C-alpha cells in the first residue's frame, strides 16, 4: 500500500502510483532523454520520456513504494525540483466528473487529473493543461507542471476522455470524442472543479497537440478562460486530415495507435464510422463536416468576441497539422495573438522542455520560455516585453550552425550534428508582411531521356514557355518523399540533422523534375527584424518567405491522378534538403484531355544559398498520403498557351 503523507492529503482520490522502475535514473540518462525529445520510432512516444514523467508523479504523490523510494530514483536536479515544488505547492490526484454520459458510458465520465495547488495565500492564477493524444495522459509532461508551479501558478492537468492505457492512473474514462462537444463540456467541468478547489484569480489553458486544440475550443465556448497557449496545434481539423482532395492517412493511422487501445474500445460507433470512412476513401463530405465541428477556425467569431489572447507555436514541416491551415486560423483571429514557427515537425520544438530540464544548448528552451512569457503577461500582468511582440516570428530553416557529434569512446564522428549557434529568427508585424513580393518561374519542356526541365524566371505567369509535354509512369514511389518517418524526421531537423536527399536517385521514370540555374545572390532582406546568425546578402540566392503556388496542366490515361510537388534546395553535388511540399489528387479526368490545376504548397521561411539550385519534383505517391494514382498508368504534364505552367515563389 502506498504510504499516506502530507503531500497526498490534497488529493480527492487515492493515488495508486505508476509502476516503479528498478533502476535509478542517472543525470546522463535524463539529459539524453530530454535532448532526444518526445518521439522514438515513428508515431511512438520515447519510453524514456514516459519514465521521467511517471517517476516524477510517484515522487510527488507517492508511488507503490512511497515518496522517498520514488525520489531516490531521480537524479539530483530532478529530485531538487521535486523538493522545491513540495515546499511551494500541494500535489493532488483527482478523478474529475466530466460531462454527461455518452454511448457505452452510462455514467458521467471520470477524468484523471493531477494538480499543484499553491500553499501561499492567494488568489493565484491557474493554468489548465489538457494532455496530448498519447496513452500516457497527463503524466508525460509532469516536468512542465513543476516549472509552472515554481512560477507561482496553480496547475491542473487532465487526460481527455477515453485516452490512456488500461490500469494506468493517468487514464480517463469514457470514449474518445476527438475534441468534439463532449471534450469542450469536459473542459468546462474541469474549470468548475478548479474554481471550487483553487479559487483562482484568473484561468488560462495551455496544451500540446491534442491538448492545444481542446484548449482553443474550450476557450471559445467558456468565458472564464482568459488566455490560451496552443503548441503544435491545429486550426482546422478538416483540412488537417483532408486537403487538396488528399487524405493524410499516415497521420490518422499514427494517432489511432496512440489512444491506448483498439478503435472498437476507444470510440463510439459514430466516430468509428467516420474513421472507417476516412480510411476507406468514402463519405468524405461527412468526414469534412465532422472535422469542421472540431475546428477552432469554425468558432473564430466566439473567440474574437471574447478577445481571448492566443499564442500559437507550430513547425514548417508539421506532419499532423500542416502549417497552412494554422495560418488561416491565425489570420482570422482578431485578438492579441502571436505565431511562432520553428524548424522541425510536430512537438519537436516544445517537447524537450515539456519533459525535462534543458539539455539542448542555446535556444533550446525558447519555444516554452516564450509560451510561459505569454501566460505571465496575460494571466499575471507582467510587463515582460510580450506587450511589444510583433505578431509573427519565423525561424529560418537550417540557418543554424552545427558541428559533428563525436563518439564518446573513439572520438570518431557519429554521422550526427549538434547545433552550436541557433537558427536565425525574423519577426513581422503580421503574416501578410512576411512576403514582400513574388517571383514566377516558368517550366520548360526540356528533359527528354530522363533529364530535368528548367525553371526559368519570367515576368509573370503568362510569359512561361508553352507547347510542351512531359510524362511519367504513375503509382510508384520515388526518393522524393516529404520525410522518412512521421515526426521523427522533423525531430532530427530540429536538432540540426535535416534529411539529405540524393536527387540523382529520384527515378525519372516515375517523376518529373525542373531545376534553376545556380542562383546568384539576392539583394538583402526587407526591413523585418532578425535574431541570430546571418549569412549575408552575398551568400543567399533566394529568401523564400511565405506560401509557394504551382500551376500545372495534367492529362492521364486514367480518370484520376496524383501530383505530389516537392521543392528542394540542391547543392552542387546533387544532394538536397526539402523546402516545402504538398500533395494534390485530381479526380474526374477524361483520358487524353487536359485539366489545369493550381494549388499552394506549405509555407516556408528558407534561405537558398547562392550557387545552389531550386528543384521542383512532381511524382504520384508518398507514404504520408492516400493517393489517386493508378499504378503504371501514364501521367502527362503540359503547358498550353492559354494556361502556361509555372511556379510562383514568395520572397522576403
């Protein structure tokens, strides 16, 4: 039986504890876990991060062998933080009564929750943190609650309904509603509980991933939420899952594997039907309607009426909630707001500081430090510079300085790099000011015999070369993929190791490509402010800032085709890094007849070095997406005189 102690007397429920490990966590192990970030194999949570969070929870609440035993398993820095927070705040474990019952749950849902209540006389501000979409619930980000408590906040973290592994104390009851109305109502029930237990001076919500969407939705529907921090968030769930007639299949499959159980036990029949239809590529109008109901963008009028200060943090190569849909929502907000865009993928920037103390070098803590500053300003009234922040801050891709990581035993290079100077950041008064102009590149018909066509600067879309056609065999993947592994590739980017492509290996039988000549230096940047290293105007060939746009004319021997566009930065030796990409599925084609399509690629802030070339690759398959191509049919790209094919590049 866990021992009773002064630190559990604030609990409304008995805390059974997480299973204790048998070995103590060393300082080196903890540092390595934090430096790695959240993700292990694609779509799985790093076991080390789970271990850190659960051991901290046991140390605060009393694990199977008691508080002292759990604390002994922590390295000195984490143990000292636990002791510090014990002196400041009373830990608690709760099963909060959520909203009304749903199918399969005849009684009101009980939400697993963890709290830290300030001991000093109040009132104190409260931060509510709905957990992200993992089977470990609130325990995963235990460190972040200690950070907030040390800053003087009450903290109340909870696991949204239905998420979690059976038997874990962090698992909530009920069925997953995927940020639906039951989750909004649960959020308000959590606020009710907090008001009763903590009598806070003011309430803010902060969430990562799933918790960020729920935070926005609760705030839109509950007047008591005074500020929101939404990390790795979505604005429109419908377009996150299905955009440009393309299903984001890999993202949904990864999420379904992270609920803590099979679909049949985690979702009601209505939500199961939506998920089945999505994966089967049918009834997609109903899927879109379902996603829109769960989109903060659908409730912008409510958020704007309340004036809720809202902070967004996202990544350029986000694989779950692509950046463009977040931009649409951000631009629709008429409230105090901030958008930080970082190198990497889902939760890579914020993850390390959510799970443990900094281990990533200079700048690694900035994503969470600025999130906390937002709360400090809007909940505590601190004049900490937030009041003067421009609305947008973009980290420019791969402008960091790195050095090789040596093997600790041999001193030989490991093949990985570490960041020694952080990437440059640029601020703008609004998103509309990120792009200062555009440059149009015409596509040429050169490229017969497997060679590439050219991207040629023109005076505008109408000046592009016309009258050509280029063909490839559809339905076969190539080396031109958006990423090697969901979330994992972008996590490596964040740490200084972007994916390197060998453009010679892109099979031109199954793709077509166009490249520029080596780029000459572009004039210096516009007047936005900069922070970090700068290569100088003489080394930058193009400053890509904003949303690229592509127009192609397609015909196929089938009635549907997939056009997956990738923009690459190609070095002299033919190796490349990805700038942006976006899939498009085209349906209703008449074989051997032209159809012209225009679509936008994902936004980017990228400095193309002078001397490098810009490459556009179009193929028809990518593991991330559900494609419309028919294997071994022919897809033909052309450029008719009336509608020339072009790439429009946004410049800053």
